[in-house]
C-alpha cells in the first residue's frame, strides 16, 4: 500500500484519470519495492474510502519528477508478461 495525493478528473463520457504524488517521499526500501511493482505491472487497484464504487483498476505512469499519472483501466484482465533476470 502506498498513500498518494491525487486530483481526479472525470471526462464527459465518465472516464477517470488522475495525477498526483506519493504523500511522503519513499525511503530506499519503499522506492525499491515501488520500482519492482512498476516493472512487474503498472496496473494497481485504487480505493476511494467511503465511495460506493470501491476500488477501480488504474494504469500508473511515473514521470522523472515523481509525478504520477493514473488512468482508469476498465478492460485490464489482470494478466501480463514479466521477465526476470535472476543471474
């Protein structure tokens, strides 16, 4: 779990997107974990406390300055291809 401050926008057809940042700067261990997750699959479940809709799947893109862009991924089927070099 990572706390992120975000601003959510809903377009005319109801598609959500958001931009934000981590609430607190990630320490070395957290950064390694975050980078690992992003390399595995940039799709995450985002939860809005108190909302009837519950969690939605989003695709996260992180810019070099740390800005996160979250785009709703309603068609994501939960599968992906990941290759690890363990040597």
